[in-house]
C-alpha cells in the first residue's frame, strides 16, 4: 500500500544494494534545495533528512534572503534567486505551469520528454518551452532571456519564437532583441555550480544503478525516457537519462550518463573534462544523442577546472571538488559523501556567490 505523506520521502527498500530505493512523487514541484531564508506560503521551509517538500497547486515559494532549487518534469530544474518567488499553477507533468511573481527564475531543461510540457507565466504573458535549453525570466521589468533552446512567447494576439541569444521584453507589446549570452551574474554562476553538482552525482548514481543491474527508468520517478533518482551518498537527486542515452546540460556543458553507457563513454567537445577512466584502451566510444552517432573520446579523470568548448563566463565550484551528502542548514552538512571543495546536497547548503 502506498504511504501518504505531505513531503516527498525517500525510502531504502532493499538491503542487498545501497542503490535500491524508491520515491513517492508523480508531479512537478519537489523542493530539492534551499539556501538561506525560503518560505512556502509564508512558512519557513525547514530541511529534514531524506524529506523533500513539494510546491502544490496554488502555493507560492519565495526565496527572501536565499535561493531555491525545484525539480519539475524529469530533466527540468527551476532555480530562483534572492528576493524571488513563483506560484505553482499546475504541477501536472503533462502540463506544468508556474508564474514568476518577483525576482529572477532560471529554468534548465536538460531533457523535455514528449509527454511533458513546461510553461512559465509572467503577468499576461505565457512562455512555452519548446526545446531543451536554458531560460531565464526576470520580473520588474519583465524579460525573457534564452541562453540556449527555443521558446514560444504569447501575449494576447502576439506570438514570438525566441531562440538562443534572443531577449524578449515582456509587456503590453512584446519586443525581441539580441543579447550577449556571456552576460552572467551571481545567480547564473550559482546555477552553473548546481548543474555541475548534479552531473557529479549522476556519474555515481549511474555507475551504482548499472552495477545493480538497472538499465532503464524506474529508480526515482519519471517513467520511460529518464527519471530523477536519489543518490544516498550525495544526499541529493540527480537525473538519469533512459537506456543508452546521454546529454550535456544546456549551456553549462556538464555530462549526464544513463546506466547503459556510463561505463563505456566519455564526454567530448562542450564538456568540462572527462568523467573517469572507463577502459584499458586509450579511447572509448562516445554516443552523441544529438546526432545519433558515435565518435571516439579520450580516457581521463574528471577535471571541472577545464572547459573544452563549453561556455565562457563560468568557473566551476571550488577546485573541482564536492562536499555534500544529506541535508544542511546554515552551511552545516550531515550525511554521506565529501569530496574536496565546494558544497552540494539536497535541501540545504552554502550560500556562495
């Protein structure tokens, strides 16, 4: 019988494998991480180990003196900065809709499954995400920036298609201009670090799930096409592409592996270094999901300090390390793993620029 709880709760359901786990969720809105003062309908979001509250329909999540990260449909993450808030209109994965009320929101779309849809509302303007990419919506004045991807912007009888490097002024009359995608701020740099942390947790999760015989979706939630999966060592969720797929996070360029290829592929152009040695040979086949073809990539160890073809303007966290595991409040971590500099984990962590 399914247990009914308000927050999403992670349960370990098998002792033979540390990876055997399951979560209860079938909708967008899981609050994955909070830093500083974050409220849900005016009440402080208090981190608890392995419990992840969710933003229900009609509720408002506000980062006052803090930041927050929210899981939407599988492969899609919403991040809001200080003095920012949004209202959940619909948490249905087939029609996820949210309204940006104040501040700034960044939507990272690593994978947009055919059965899922994401729409961001600002005032009377609707922004429909059409492709994987990186999108930022600012309030007062209203503005959409497409760092990568494609979005349909509709206000009344006006419709614009915004692609990479285009900025749309959101008002009574829509206006579109070009902008410099290298123009980033503290919120964008934080979003880049968070993308890196999830990528690192992905490698650990994909390897563990693969060694446990898991080759498809189902650990976590998301169904066919990929799923969010909880990593107990890092104390956070990450995304696992389905089958033999892999991709790089839009704009930031960090690799995400499926369980079917984590032991056989290496990231190449557009990545921030290689993930880890995978074979005894000098090269390994790398599957490019964008082209549907394979190429050869060098072996190596993960080096987040390098960026071979990624986007400039970002520096990776710390010295390429990771400190995480479990939940934290006020920068104090508890739980699983620690790997050098930086900080990560779910429902808490440091509040760096």
